[in-house]
C-alpha cells in the first residue's frame, strides 16, 4: 500500500517535476517534430526516395554513349577447315579442303554505342517524375500516420497525468476525512463505522492511484516508441489544460474533401504510372535505333612467341535498327492488362471516397459527443463540488451521516474525472476528425 508521502512523491515525479525544470520539455508539436526527425519507419521511407532517384538514373543511363574494351587470345589445337573450289581446275567442279587461319590469334577491340531511340529508355524518361511523386506521397502517408499516432499517445499521457493529479488530491482530502473520523470516534461522538468507511474509501483511491501510475508509465513508453525516443531517457512533457481546451474547441469547422486524403492522391499517382505503362506497350513496336563503331587490333601467328610481332588493324561503323514484328500477341495482352488495372483503380478510388466519408462522419460524431459530454461534465463538477461542501459541513455539524459525505465525495471525484476524460476524448476525436478530413 502506498503511503501518503510516497504517493505524493511519485505524483510529483511523474506529473509535475518542478525540481527538474532544467531538462527540456516537449510540447505536442515538439514531440511530432522529434518523431519526424527520428522515427525509424519514416527514415526508412525517406531512403526509398533516394532509391527511386537512383533507379531513375540507372534507367536513364542508357541515353549516354557506351564505350567498351574487349580482348581475347585463342590457340587452335587443330585449325578449322574450309572447303574451296579447285582453283587450278575450277571447271572440274572438284573442291579442296583447306585449313584456314593461324594457330594463335589475339584481338583487342575498342567500341562505342550511342542509343538514338529505344522504347524502354523513352518510357523510363516519362516515368521519372511520376515515380518520384508517388514515392513522396508514400512518405507523406507515413508522416500523417506518425502525426496521428504521436498525437494520440501524447493525449493519453496527458489524460493519465491529469488523473494522477486529481487522485492525489482525493487521497489528501480522504486522509483528512479519515483523521477527522478517527478523532470523532476517539471522542465518542461517532461509532467506528465512519472511520472504517473512510479507510475503505481511502484504500480504494490509493489503489486507483497506484494503477494509474503504472498505466502512465505504459502510456509514456508508447509515446516514446511512437516518437522514436530512446526508452532509457527521461521524457518530460509540457502542456496546459487551458490551452488544450482552447485548441480542442476552437477551429473545429472542417470541410470534407476526399481529394486531400493522401490515399486518394496515391491512387491517382498509381493511375498515372499505369497509363504510362500502357503508352509504353502501345509504342513498343517502334524500332530500337542506335549507332555503333568498333576499332579492332588483331595479331596472328602460328608461333606463339611471334604472335605480337605484327598487328592487323580494322575498324567499322554501323547503324543498327531492330523492329519487333511479331511477339506472340504479348504486347496486345499487356495493353489490355493495363486497361484492366486502370478500371480496378477506379473502383479503388470509389471505395476510398466511401471510406473517407464514413470515417469523417464517425469522427465528427465522436467529436460532437465528446464536446457535449465535456459541457455536461463542466456543469456537473460545479454542482458536485457545491454538494460536497454542503454535505461535509452538515456532517461536521452532526446533521448528516458520513455515508452521505462518501457519496458526495465519490460524485465529486467522478465529476472531476469526467471533465478530464471528456476533454481528452474531444482532443483525440479532433485528431481523428482532422485525419479524416485530410488536414492533419
């Protein structure tokens, strides 16, 4: 069981570490900024943008001239044979088998090739910017998910810390009530039922305080994980309930625009890439056209030691054209497949619109419910506090029983917790509303 002094110390350590103000405190915005700079998932997704840029450069490198050098050394154990006419008597129709070439041959070739047009390379050029845009949208999607998860985790920690503050105040008040009940019992003014009831109430509140302390540690660990914050380091949060209230219940007018949602824009980006693929397959019949040139050095000799005594150079230039005349109908099936993919994306786009509308309506309803609950809770806490003060005064004057005090105190405790819970529910609902509207 937590004593008053130890519970109060724990509450100070977790909720309001005034003695440690020198340590940097994180607002919600600071937590989000830290997460965007340190989240492993987001950092990995940003590396994907670098990979896409490198892939584009690799694909486009075929536009640049290619220069190559090759060489070889051959030794025939038996030279090849060619059949020639009998040159001494060509009219006889006889042929002669003649070994051709030399036993040893060595060549060195220096060549160059310049692509003039290639359908694959042209398609890579057209896809360069759309691919980068699609990757940026993937990064944006991770950033939005990160902002949502950090915001929710932050508000959960705030909820628990405010609950700790209220519970500690309840413990202090109930300890005073227990001392008063014990004093009245010792003076013979009341029986032992009152102070035993006070003890039960105090023990229940202390248990709830202990559980909330443990839950706060869990929520704080979840916030660190969402931020990418080292778990072994202390994380101090800075917030103001008044400012939070003003933020939550101001500027709540959001207009649903599905095209602002990143999921919607991702589908449009994917549709653009599929359209470019379809264009590539339609133009795949165009020729592969390139220029080439080679300079060769050839050494030949039947004696290996004399192989490099004499060189026979030759060179050439060429224009190469390759046209795919028939590919088994593959190109037409590929064009048809891209058309099916685009139809599928249109259905996906419609599904996203429906899902976004549903999410927005649910988020709007959740926020409205939390706002109504907050308004009622604010009114109830004033009433409960007034009732508690009256009942406590009546008990001290011997007009009512201690049971009435306990009931009034429980009502006050529940009303104060309801204010905090409804406020944080509204904050979480506002996060969901902004996410659904595409403005988070």
